[in-house]
C-alpha cells in the first residue's frame, strides 16, 4: 500500500530555518538534491528504518534528499509527483532519517526535518507552475489534524479519507521560514 499510493506519516517538530542539533542547539545549514538512481535508493529501506523501500516507489515520483551542507549526510527524503490533473504537487511520501525519528527510535539528532521536506515540495510546486499548491494523504486522522494545525492545511477527503491540501499562501509561508540550498550536481 505505502509504495503505491503513498501517504505521509511525518510529524512536524520545531519550526526552524535550518536543522537544529538537539544536543547542542546549533543550527546546521542544509542542501537539497534530487536522487535519480533507483540503485542508490536501495540503501533507504523499511528494514533499516526508512518506513518504505524507496527504490520501489512509482517511477513518476521524484525523490529529493535533505542533507547537511557540511557533509551531505541525508537527514530526510521526500517523494513528489507533478500532479497535472490537480494543478498541484502531490506529496507521495516523506520520511526523516531513522536517527531523526523520535516516534520510532526514541531518539532525534536534528529537529526541523519534516518542515523542510514540506518546503521542498512547495518549491517544486512553484517550479512546476502551481504557485506552491500541494496535496497528499495523511496516514491517519491524528496526522491530518497535525498538518491542519501546523501548516493550515485544508481537509479535502475526496480521493482518500485523510487527503489534505496546502494552498499557495501557506506554501509561501513555509518557504519564508525554511532555508536550504539546491545542489543540482
């Protein structure tokens, strides 16, 4: 189910412009890059804490990594599809690195990963001509409510019982907060 239609089960913690080291409080600059290779994605598997097997997502879903600028260590992944039928970016899946997922591991090295992943989707939506509009399916009612509260998402519920939309205005507000560089090399 997860790799086919996708759903989002990522929690948004502290809203910070860069990633925040939970031990030191230091802010870490980030970069974003597209992962083209399915072979490279094989290292991000359900069995090692990434919630899905990233190399098995649909071919029309683009995968972007959020990494630390100083060492390119990946802190989270997001899969986004250009949904021309909806005139929006479709958030297929998003996942923090296992060492950032306190809900699964009880530990969290960096705060701010989830919000950054949503900001990346807003960026892609703008690049595709949708002014930042994006939609996705929350994994459950609690997460749907969380996205409504944090991002002012709107409940749609048309294609999925937990479908939501983040409109252009709120997408731009995301981009005003989160800072990262695109690394296309």
